[in-house]
C-alpha cells in the first residue's frame, strides 16, 4: 500500500511539473501573440502611411523588421515546444524504466515459485548447482510474451 501511495505522490509531482511547464509555455505564447498583434497593427499603420507618403524605403525597412520579429517568434515557439517534448520524453523514459524493473521482478518471482514446485515433485535435475538457476533465469527473461507469467 505504501508503494502505491509513493507512486501516486510521484505521479502528482510529475503532473504538477508538467502543468507548470504548460503554464509557462502558454504565457510565453500569449505574450508572443500579443506582440505579434501589436506589430501587425503597427505594420498596417505604416502601410497606410506609406501609401499616402509613397516612401518605399521606409516600408521596406518596417517589413524587414516584421519578418525578423516573426522569425524570433518562430524560434521561441520552437524552443518552448522542444522543452515540453524533452520533459515528456524524460517522463516516459522513467515510466519505461519502472515498468521494465517490475516485469523483471515478476519474472524472478515466477522462477522462484516454479523451482520449489519442481523439487516437491521429485525433479532430480533441480538439485544441480547455480548454473541451472542462471540458465532458467535467462530462459525466463527471454520470454516474448509477458502475459504468460502467472504469479502464485
């Protein structure tokens, strides 16, 4: 029961961490979108002025600034996505490691339960040294289908 509680607490911590990362990402995205809207309105104003003033060089300069800012926004969004992806991959790696340990542990339990039964039924081959146990462990861990394992 303590083990389940610990897993629950660890899961809650991971979820809170992911929520904080998502909140940071959302705040950055909102900030970038607001800045983009401001620049779009500025660009519209500049285009309106440039049509009346007919100053192509000024319009070109403002357009270059907008394009440069758009690239900065794209880079920041990509960095935020990469960060979230990295956090999620690390969480999945931890899950896989835990799951692999649990499977190995269950296979070991299965083997331990199977050995005493073999001795009880008079299997003389189970009286050999540790080489046979090692061989059995290798066979057990080589199983492809983990659903065949029964825990007694």
